[in-house]
């Protein structure tokens, strides 16, 4: 059965000037950086701190599994956030939802910094951790779609890949910022770090949210959605329309994200556990490697986004998926050496040539699969369902595989996710020359 494609328009007129598009791109980048700073702090803390403070009655491996379990909970909330926030983003507008999600994320992250530990509140400490992680997941689930649509729908034809990549740059930027801040306080004497040092990065979120709000309230609604509003063409039930008219596109969006999302959380979260517990390396060496890799990815994402404007979304995306599969074994082989330069090389290649090649064109690619009336809901649903199945569970699954089957199982797991993405991208239509209404 034929499924609906995003309507094409013969017009190439776009009311946004190049300067205003740049302003939107920068604003999207800064806002997304702040939101992902909040989200990634939890991952770093889950790998290094939460197992000891919130699950101290478990042995180290089981405590890590429990901590990664609470980490995964946030991902299960992301589709809910994508559906709810996406609904109002398609009904009311992209801008107002971005302000709301930033507040949700900021408040939840700040409150994590105030939580009592197991020693102070017993099992209720873990309950509070889970509830706030759910709030984080809900917020970031609704944020991604709005941030990328602000950039993509403002962008002129032929540059959607490049401008759409800017909110994506906020992800490694958030990782760099959160890892750098956490690394500073991780240098404290262990007793001080476990007592109060780990809390400070979470509490600093309040200042960053204020900055983000001041920037986001100044940007304008997208021209594409403004036209929908002016013509009274808003979808009454966006998610219902997505499921009725775009089921294939939702599945393809999910598949396209499998390798990108699942492997990324192996690189950015599980590697910390693997290197410190399996290889017995200093956590600082691994954090430094993540900082280097994510910093270089800041440049690689817009490069691959712009490249997708010239070559197409599919060939660039496929390059990243194939690299993910090919690099799965060398990644762990280099980590097992325990040599800092080789560990850093492993992470640099993973972030720059595997993840960035998929993440750069992804915003435009997924957005172009859906019409403006339901684009927020459609892109968010496909992206966030994959985040549950691939991203949120990958550190947990990787830990289980390592405990029961060893490193070879980890390699096969990453390759399997890459194959899912390769098939999905091959089945998808090329969209870089399509006009969006």
C-alpha cells in the first residue's frame, strides 16, 4: 500500500533571511546544548556515582546495572514527551514548546542535585531519582523535534542539511560541557566528591536554563508552520494523522536512528563502565578521550550536514552506519590496550566518522519524511521510539552482554544495530531535493 509522502511545493520562496536563519541556528544550538548538558550529566553520574550512592547494597556490577536501569527509564518517557509535546507543537507552534521543554529539563536536573542518597532516605532516594529521570526523558523527548524543526523549517532550499545540523551539534556540545564540568569535580578527594562534588554540575543547570530561556524567547516561529496557521490547516489529531498516513516513514525513521542512537550511548556512557571496571583504567583518561572525540564532532556534524545537501542524505548516512559496523571490533580492541592515546583514537573515530556522519544529516532527513501539519509529531515519534529501543537500553544491554558473554557479544550487538540502520536507509527515499510546504 502506498503511504503518504510529505507534500512537495514548486515554490522555492522562503521568507527567512540568511541572517535570521543563522540566528535561529545559533539559538537552537545553544538551547539544545543546555538541554543535553542536563541529560548527559545523568549518564556520566550513572556510570561513576549513582551505583555507589543510590544502590550501595548491590555488588559493583549489579549496582551499575541498577543505575543504568534508572538511566533507561528516561528513554521510555521520551516517546511520551514526543507525542504530547509534538501534538501541541503541531497545533500551537514550535517555539512555545521549546520554552516549555527547557524549563522541564532544567527543573528536573536541578532537583537531582538536591536528592538525598540511599544513606539518607533508603529506597526512597532511588524512587526520587527515577521520577526525575522520567521528567528529563519527557522534556528531551519533546525538545528534539522542535529544535530541529526550528532550524530546518527556517532554512533556505539546498541548505536544510547544514542548518538542520546545528541543533544536532548541541548534543556533542552538551556532552563536552557535562563531561568537562563533571571531570573538574571528579578531581576532588573521593569523600568530598561523593559527599557534595557530584551535585554541583546538576545545580549549575539552573544558571544555564536562564541563559537558554533568554535566547529562545527571542526567536520567531517558523515560516512553514506560520503558513499552516494562517491557512487554518492545523491537524486536529496530529499523531492519529501520522499513524494513518505515514506509518512507513515512522518505521524508517526508527530504523535510521538505531545505529546512531544505540552506538552513541555505548561511546558516551557504557565505555566509562567498560574502561574503569573491565580494563581498570583511570576514569579521567576515558573522560578526556570523550572530551576530545566529542569536541571534534562539533566540527564534523555541520560538515556532514552540509555534505548531505550536495550528495544526498542517504549516502552520507550510510557511510556512518557502515563505519559503525566496521569500527565495532577495533573500538574495544583499542580500549583493551589501556593505552591513553589508543583509547582516545578509538573514541575519536567512533564520534567523528561513525556517529557524526549519521547525526549531521539526520535532522533534515527525518523532518523531510513528513508534511508540515504533522512534522513535529511524526519526526518526534520515529526518533523517540528508536531512542527507547536502541539508545536508552544500550548501556544496560551492553553491561549484561559483557557480564555473560564477553566483549565479542558487544561487537555483534553494535553490528546488529548498524545493519538495522543500513536496511532502513536503503529503503528510504532520497529527500534532499524535496521542497517542504
